[in-house]
């Protein structure tokens, strides 16, 4: 497709944090011009991720203020670079946790750009190709190299696609890597938040027997009725946990903060895998549970471009939709506070196109 250009204003309106308080407020800045390999996307929706809290409040220790967060971005193409083929104005695209990589290392060649040897360029708070600092999806539009954009399937709601670009791919990737897309296998899901509820949905779509582990009995009805899990277990109940000993092929741990691992290692089958996708901090367990049962603890974070497109297509084909609460940008500070308190079922999505003007 030849270049499709029109006179555009590079001034972008967003919401940014200026200091470690993390409080966001309106902020105007300039995006770069659309290069030969780029597309410009008018953002319609952006999901809210816990990473937005970590970076805006400088929990990583290297935040560059002012910071515009957001890496679950969806929208509509407004402009297309000269060398971009297969994308046209009006197409619906998504942008996830990174917007560039070296493209030459073994991981980039395998479409695992998130593991780029030279470091993937994050969607916000990173150095972009023009030397500017990347700014995320809490904004009216974004300019991205087309290689790092993902087509949103027709008839799939844009607002539903947003959480898939971080929360969704984060749980989908280790499930595929460990071949947990085979009907009849057994899956355990620790934690029932933004990531956990999508792990349950993927598990049921793959034909798995799904057990949800939670510290709160209050989540039982939704886990079983709304999300379709086969079993719900209160993880602090020793008798319930003991009854599951040696029964699960795979556990995906979405929980953050320190929590015990030995009880979960006991419920894995011989050769079973526990995949960490949350951030539990220090990892402590009795190594005998690994040695005696040939068990594995595996880590995973987000996913590459090939896997993301595969996941989006899978969700569209199987009618998998995240459970979301749509909010205007003016509510974003309250939403972030509620996310800290885990007061969301199950993912906030900002309605950018109708509230940020």
C-alpha cells in the first residue's frame, strides 16, 4: 500500500504524572512525524495495567517525568508511512508493551521481540528512535513502527481488545509454551484478577479442567458461574489443598507479593509446571518438591508479535472477551487507587475517544 498521508497536527493531548505521587493530569506534548515505516493510530481505548502504577510512582527507580503511561492500546489508523504494506487508513490496530527492538538478534528473528538482546523499547518511559522519551496510551494518538502493531479482528470490540495486549498475552504465552492448549489437561490459576480471569477463559477455551485458587471465598461464585471454572479452592484451607495433591498438570501464578509456594508444588503432578507471571518478590520453597517430582518453576512476561496476533485471532474465533469496566480519562486517578485495592472486575479500560478531547 502506498503512503496515505494528510495534513496532521503532531500536538498530542494526554494525561501524565509529573512526580512520584503518581497523580495524573492533562498534558500536551508532541509526537514525532510519521516515518516511512510508521503508522499513526488514533487511540480509542487504553487498558489500565498495574505497571502504570509502578512507573508513575517511580517504584522502578528510573521513571523519567513527565510520564504518560498506558501499554494496552487500540485504535484506528490515521496515517501510513511510505514503506508500509498491508495496512491502510481506517484499519483497527493494537499496540502492546513495546514499540521497537533491534530486529537482528536471535530473539527478534523468532518474533520474541520482548526478549530482544539489546532490549525492547517499551511503549512508555523508554528512548524512542528519534531520541525522545516514549509516551503511552493515555493520549489521543500514537506513532509506531508498523512491525509492532497488531491487527484487531473484524467484529471484535476494540474496548475488549485492549486488555489482551498485556494481561491477555502475559497468561497466553506460557500456556502455549508449555503446551497447555491440549484438551483434557488440568490447569490451576492462582489469583483471580485481570490476568487470572483471562487465564481461566483461555483454559476453558482450550478444553482444560480449570481450578481457581484464591485467598477469598467471595470470588467463588464468579469463578464458577461467570468465568466457568470447574473448581474453586481457598488456598489457605489445608484440607482442600491436601485433597488436590498430585492432580494438576500446570499452574499459572498471577499473584504479586510474597506468598507460599510449597502448597502449590504439592498439587502438581509429576513433571508439572508452575509458571510465574505475577511478581511475588522473594521466591522460597522446599527444593525437594522440585527434585522428587521432576517439577519445574518457570517465568514468563508478556509475549512477542507473532504470539500476540495469534492470541487476538484466537480470542475473536472463540468469542473470548475480558471482563472490563470502562471509565473516562477523568476517572483515571480513582481507577488506579481502586486497582491498588483490587477493587475492579476485572480490568479497567479508558474510553479515550469519548473523554479525551
